[in-house]
C-alpha cells in the first residue's frame, strides 16, 4: 500500500504564492508519474500538472507560466510551486502517483487552497 501526505495548502491573496508538497511512503517501488489535480466546488476534478520519472512535465493551460511542478526522487516527494495565484485557483488540490507505466494510481487526501483577499 502507498500513503500520500500533502501539505502546504491554505489561504493566500491574489497574486501571491504558495508551495504544495506531497510525500509518498509505503510499498512504493518505482514511481513513474507524480502529479497534482484539483477540484473546485461544483466542478469535476481536473489535471493541474504532472511530472514523469524522466523529468518531462505537462501543465493545464490555465496554470502554464504560473505553476511549476518538481520532484525529489530520493525523497519520493512532489512539489507544486504556485505563483501569481488567482481566485479561480481556489480548490482542493490532490496529489497522485502512478507506480510503473501501467501501474496502480494512488491519491492523497487533498489540501485546500483558497485564493481570496
């Protein structure tokens, strides 16, 4: 089993910055993909950013140029640096990992990010 523990969420003013972290532990093996999704009230969960073991990244258009995803393979941790945040970034952010190219997917419990003045 794999456990994901997220941290770093909270209240931030528009234009501000926030950094989310997610540490994976347990029967990890080889983590292929690490990423972040988010779900705003009344909306479906959507991709924010993912990073593959090779270092390749993919971002939602809405966050390109503002958010940066990175990972520390030695610590099995993925980060999401959120800059120039907007009220529409308000959501619960979920960490996810996939073990192997076609392996199981695990989700964190979610961390709330609220962008408001």
